[in-house]
């Protein structure tokens, strides 16, 4: 076989095999080892060329030998050009760098407030109870002594699912469910979502959260209600907080009272937050109406009870100085990160 022809063939083959783009480093290393063995190894192609030289006439051997050695150097140069890059001095991953931790979530201000209120009443011996968000007219209105002609029975004030089912407009139906299930003495706290078809604005949302409190038993008096709410207000806003009761009306309590706390921003001196009055309205309360006890099979001659209900968003707004209820539901990180 003609030496030059074979050299041209080998050169073409080597070029074809080293022209492909470098693969990943481990693959590049394996390929390089394979090519070295194939071309210049002990059983390689260069050795084959020396075989051809050995069979040449004696006067041609020296020149042909030099030719093969030149070609071998050419192959080595080409293989060295395709050699894997030396491993970088440092590791590709710097393990000493601080990691990029995923940003942990935080509890929503409404739920933080929810938990704070619930824990407080739990320490006073109240059980946490829950009721369905889809209620019946009976539990949401009738059993609570809200008569048919009461304005809040109007469809405009309640989301009806399909009569007699509705989205509960307050957590008070949980009082009814509890009194029907348990015998006095009863001490429960019922947090949850409530729904009203209000146009959203700074103070209104079609969905918000309430906490309902109920205590029923022998000798449960208005004085006990005052004591429990006074403790609540002092725990929530500090030991100097005062509360006051203003006469009010709810169909399911008699007597009924709105409860205000002394403004914790200005210390009851008067500021824009309390409209210069020194007081902030926080909840509605009263003694459970005897008819409501009767509706639940509890003897109103023997037992009395008090109930109160408050909006969790309102408490959170007062606690954190949040001016607009809609901020709770927009899930802007800038807002939520503050808590
Ligand atoms: Zn004030």
C-alpha cells in the first residue's frame, strides 16, 4: 500500500473525528483517550504505517521512516489541540458562598390577629368551635330572634345560595349550633369567615372574619361580660386600656351594648384615628336573649349567658394602624412583608 495514500486517509479520518464540538468534560476526556489509543497507541494507526515502512525496499526505508515520524508529530499536535481543558484551579461551585434560601412565608396579619384573639380566650377557658360557612336561614336569622321583617333579612344584605341556604352574614349561628349540641355551662369562641354583599371600600369587604364569643350557665352576668372584655382589651392593647359600654340594639341580645376601647394611639387624648373622641369602637355584645336560649332548648329561668362578636380585620387594622381593609386581600408583598 502506498504510504502517502494511507497517510492522507488517516489524516482525513483524524480531522473528521476531532472536528466535532467538545462534549461535556468527562465525555471530552474519554474521547481524547480513545483517539490517542486509536492513532498513536501500541496497536494504533501509526504502528500500521511503520509496518508499511518495514516492507519497503531498503533504500527507501530511511526517508519513509522520517515521513511517518513527521506525520506522527502532526497527529500528536492535533490530538493535543483536542485535549481536554485542564481542570480549573478552583471548584466550579463555591461552597463557601451563602445559599439562596427561598423566602419563607409569613402568617397573614388577619390570621395572626385571629390566633392572638383565640389564644387569649382559650386561656380564659373558652373552647374553639367552628360552624359551616353555608348556613340556613334558620340558624343565621330565625333562631337568633331576627324576625322576618328585620332589614338584614332582605336579600340585599345577605348572599343567598338557594333559599333557605345562604352564606352566613355573621358568626352568631355558631352560637345556635353550640347551644343545641352542648349543655350549660358553655364557654366557646368561634372564629370564621362571614359574607355580606357590601361594595368594597376602605372599611367594607364582601368577605371578612369575625370572632364570636359565648358563655352560658348559671349566674352568668353582665358584670362577667365586662370582666372578660376588660381582660381582652388590656391583653390586646396594654394594661392602661379602658373599655366603655354604650347601649345598643341586637335582636339576639338583651340588653345589648357596643364596646369601645380607649384610643391606644393617643392615650385617649384625641387624635385623627379616634376622630378626636379618645375612643375606638371594637365590638358588639350583650346578654343572650331569653328567646334565643329557649330556641336552643336551654331553660332561660335557670341559665343566663352573654355573647360578643368582633371583626378580626377591624381589630387588626386598629392594632397595626392599617387604613384600608382591602390591603388584607390584595396580597402585595410590600404590605405582607411588614408583618
Ligand atoms: Zn386617638
